[in-house]
């Protein structure tokens, strides 16, 4: 069994790390003040229209015309 020797030519680790920049922009606290001014509530309501058309109690007369009952039965077929 032929095994190649392990290559130990590894580059050294670069420890030259740039310093962390901790400069943060200042927070802008120039906020407009909250306005509590509310428009006044309008209580003007349109008058209620109470003009109704009169209710009609006229009902069409009931028709009592009845058609006679038909008792016609088809004849029974007893063909064998």
C-alpha cells in the first residue's frame, strides 16, 4: 500500500486584524411634538323625515273558484 506523506507546509495564520470601528452616528432626537388638538365634534343632525305615505289595507278579493277533481285512471293492461 503506497501512502503519500502528509504535506505540512501550511501558511501561518494572519493575525493582523483591523480594529473594530465603534463610531456610531448620534441618534436624532429632533422629533415633532405630538398634537392633542382634536377637531370639535359636530352635533348637527339632519331632521328626521316623518312624512310617510298612508298604509293601504286594500286586499284583492280571494277567488273561491275550484276546478273539479279528475278521477280518470288509465286502464290496467293484463297482457301475458
